[in-house]
């Protein structure tokens, strides 16, 4: 079994109180520098994808002492990362609740030109953020996921409408674009009316690798029908096993074998000894403070060997198809994850075969 190894670029290693460490590079957070360094390192270590969750709220109560919600726009950040990486997949989060499909498609296709075959998207439906979008009240989860599915349909229809083959650039005949090959979308649905075409051709004919993030019935149903992977919260092994069984059952009903892959978040506080890791965890999230780092996820506080053992146990229990690793506590967690955990997983044959998610 080969696992899909995802690396979170949230960047969780600065969160909580970790930004206060001398070596945190917190001043450079918005230059993108530390994140580029992390993703380049993750690419070298054999990670399949770099993943960026995203929320559109900035709680002032948190921001005074924790950079959890600060960061560049994910599309702009992915453009920067596309220039710095060669192989790793770049998965950007799109809130279907607060987005229109036309600009989303245009942004994603633009990214595809910068990193052909390496772009994926993670569709979320957001439990908050409505204050920013003239929305009276958030619709319930089922309605938000219906809108998400319609948005996915329209984005893929727009992508299919302007294939790269239509771009002729024939100087002799004067044909720049073969208009016959452009098929404008003509969508009118519950949430969107979109005509198209996009103002640029699409480099890859396949649909974009699609992740969805959630865990309720509507997420699972949509993931089964459409997604390549589901980003999930699975604190215990059993939660991973049952979510994996549920999405696979939904996919079977939709006639899709081997999809979607269940990728739970995995928070890792790593150090040379368990005692040291526990001390870093306490310093990052003092008992009095609320834990807001990598959220409610499967968590290992310990050595690289402990992380490997935990991943192996979940793989053997068929509770995961991969993981999204959140290195927490300090930059040392990034280093140990890339330089100690990944090589051990590779020796065990658990990572490194190349992800089935991306087309390049
Ligand atoms: C593991 C996980 C990660 C999520 N990540 C995001 C995110 O990055 N941004 C966001 O706006 N919503 C995020 N969500 C919210 C979901 O997209 C969704 O709105 C919510 O889970 C409700 O759907 P559900 O009842 O089917 O789980 C996440 C949810 C889960 C469970």
C-alpha cells in the first residue's frame, strides 16, 4: 500500500507560541520565504502534495498572540510556490460558499499554466466568514454542499470549454485561436448562471484533482460522487476506519472504485526524545491557552519513530489512504518530518511511488 503524503503549509510550525522562538522567522511570514523553504524541503523529502487550508475570518481575540489566521491569499501563494517547485502537487482551498465559479476557474487555470499537472483544489463550504460577503445567514450544510457541487460542475465545464488544442498561433493563416474548438458553457442552475468561455485555454484536458474537506453526510455523499480525496479530521483510528468505509461505500454506489482517498490531518510535534517533544508541546500551547494550532486532528507528540509507528498502525488498520502532516511546535518538527519520518516511511514502502492524484 502506498500512502499519499501531504504537507500542510498553514504554517503550523509557527502557531501557538512557537512564533516566539528565536528561529521562527515570524517576521518573514508574509514574504512567503519560510513557506517556500518548507515546501522545497517537503518536495525533496518525497511529499506528494503541499496543501493549504484557508478560512476567511480573523478573530481579533486570537490574532494578538497567535499567527493562526494570518497569511497570503492561497492563490497568490500557490503562484509563488509554482515558481519555486518542480514536482510537488499544490492544492489550494476554495470556499464554494463564498466564491463564484468563473473567477475560481480563471485563477485555477492560470495556476495550471504556471505548474502544469501539479495543481489541485480543495473545496470547502466554510462554517464562518459570512460577515465578509453580504450574506444574511449561512445556509445549512446540505445547501452549502449542493452549491459546492454546482460550483465544481461549472468550473469543470469552463475548463473543458477552452482546450489547449484550440490555441493555434498560426502566423501564416492569421488564426490565433480556433474558435470552432471553443465550447462556451451555458449553465443556469440553482446558484449560478455562467456563460463562458474563459479568457485562457486549459493546459490539461483531465479534470483537476479534487479534494473536499468535511465529515458530515453531505460531504461524504459528494466526496463519493466526485472527489479524488477527502481531507478529514480523525482523532482516533476508528474514526478514520469508519469515515474511509463511508466514503468508499458512497463511491461504490456512484460506480467509482478506489476513490476517494481518505487523508486525515496529522499534527506532529517532533523532537529527539518524547520528553523534549512534550516540553515543546507545553511551550507551544500552555495549559491556560486554548489550542488553536492544527485543530482537532490525529496527533503525535514524540520522536520520528513514534510518528512512523502511528502512521504504520493506521495504514495496517486501513484507516487512512494517506495523511496531511501539520508539523507543529518549531521548525525542528519540519526538519524531523522531512529528514527522519519520510525516509523511514520510504524504506517501509509506504511513500514515494508518486501520487495517483496528479496528472504530470
Ligand atoms: C477536516 C476539515 C477541514 C476543513 N477545512 C476547512 C477550511 O480550510 N476552510 C473552510 O472554510 N472550511 C473548512 N472546513 C469546513 C467544511 O468544509 C464544512 O463546511 C463543514 O465541515 C460542514 O460540513 P459537514 O457537516 O459535511 O462536515 C473543514 C472541515 C473539516 C472537517
